[in-house]
């Protein structure tokens, strides 16, 4: 197969097109002829040497793919209602930057009706992550308010649309007026340019002093103190990345006085069983919304897979709004 290999760790140029033996699906797995591979910030961290694949995962980067099923465990596929020749997308723990990819059957979903392979490849990583953290861990409910840091990120555009579809009020932060506008166009109720104003003061003002019920944080560092300060009673802070640093100092008395929960997670090392359960929730509650066009993929740029280095440069430039996708279609 063709694959984008990591020739060491460092600048985007370490991503190079090469040849690898075709992967073989084992028990509970299927093989996908990949048409498109999603690009995510964790791929950038892996390229730089800060995010090693979990034990047993492919050393190739790439956490999500879309394409056609070409082989697999027939019994497992029958139970999951998947078949040879079907168009699918899948969450994988590595190996997505290749034109063949093995995926666990339980982490593979049909392409939602009406979506292209490019669009489908943009879904798994952010939809699994947002569902798991915002709804399962933080328990966001209809009528509550969610503050999303980085609203224009791949994660952010998914979180905005899912939270709105589930009946929440959404406040986002973003680093420019254009990005704020894009978040509002996707359905966010309020957008705060975090470079122009203090998001915690704004969140308190926008909620009439009550505070927000849930914060989805991809910054951490000195954001944690401000997030704790603008959480409502029984509020939940869920940390999914530490772009702003790992150390945090905050007023711990607020945690007890307001009964706050501070939590977080990383998806990649979790078990197939855990991810399969998320896939079932997405199939039941979210895929129908995608098929109906109530939630839509947000694709910023599509590049040929051989230009993976350019895709990473684009992501690190922070110019994008939504997702960057690699295409294997010639
Ligand atoms: N825990 C997990 O399981 C998991 C899974 C997937 C992704 N992640 C993490 O989630 C984050 C988003 O991933 P992605 O693939 O969607 O990446 P992405 O599209 O590149 O987004 C990165 C975002 O971080 C925002 N950001 C950086 N500094 C900020 C700050 N000080 N305040 C507010 N926003 C800030 C950027 O916003 P501006 O451009 O507006 O500055 C940008 O939108 C990454 O950190 C990634 O590692 C975690």
C-alpha cells in the first residue's frame, strides 16, 4: 500500500510518501480501501515526537479514514450490519495516513447518507471525542450552557453543532473576528475573541453572573483558573488538551463552594469496547442528524495525500476553520 511515513520526528517534511506491506485484518477487524484521511492536531503532536502511538497501534499517523470495505471478519461485520463494498468511515488508533487501513469493526460506521468520502473522513476523531467528553463525561444537558475554547478548531466546529442540536446554549472563544463569525454561522449563540477580551468576564456577563455549566477546554495552563471562576454551581470542566501548559493554579475553594467537577480524557489509548460504545451512541443519536443535514462537516481544505506535509504546515499556521482532509483519489 501507499502510506505517509514518519521519517523521524520534527518539521512537516518528515512526512513522506512510501510503500508498506498491505495490512491484514484480524478477528473483529475489517480492511478499508481509503479514499480520504482526516488530519487532526494529535497527528502534529505525534510528528513532533510528543504523542507516541499506544501499544499495538500502527506507527503510521492518522486517526480517521473513509472509504470502502474490501475484506474483514465476516461474522463481526454481520453482527454490526456492515458488508463488503460498503462505504464507511472509521476511528483508528493509528495508520490512517495510508490507502489501506485496518479498523476495528466496532469503530466503523456507515458513511451518513448524502456525504462524500472526504466529508466522512472528517468526522470520526472529533465526533467520538466531543461525544465522549461533552456528553458522557461532562453530562451536558438541554437547557445548559457550554463554553467551548477554540470554537473554530476541528473539535470546536463539531462541539458547536452537537451541543446546539442537543438543546444547549453555546459560547465559544476564537482568536480572530473571522473565526468568531464562522462559529456564529455554525450556530454558536455567542463568540468571544479571546485576544480582545477576557473570556471568563464575558462568560459571566453573558450568563447574567450565573456562569456556564460545562467548559470544553483544549488550552489548560492559566486558562484553568479563569474557567473555574466562570463555572456555575455544579459546573463541569473537561480538559482534552494542554496547549497552554500543564501547570495550573486556581482557587480551590470555588470547587467546593460551587461543587465543581474537573475532569478530562484522551481518546486514543481507550479500549475498542469503550470506543464501540461511543460508536453506538453516535449511530443512534448523531448520524441521523448528519444524514438530515442538521449537522454538517466543516472542511477547510482538501489536499492530495502526498502533500501531508503541507497539510500539517497549514494546521500549524492556525489559519484553518474546521477540518483539513487528505485525499487518496487520483
Ligand atoms: N483528548 C482527546 O482525546 C483529544 C482528541 C482530539 C483532539 N484533542 C485536542 O483538541 C485540540 C483541537 O484539536 P483539533 O484537531 O481540532 O485541532 P485544530 O483544528 O488545530 O485546533 C486547535 C485550536 O486550538 C485553539 N487555541 C489555541 N490556543 C488557544 C487559546 N489560548 N484560547 C483559545 N483557543 C486556543 C486554536 O484557536 P485559534 O486558532 O482561534 O487561536 C485552534 O482552534 C488539540 O489540542 C488536540 O490535541 C484531544
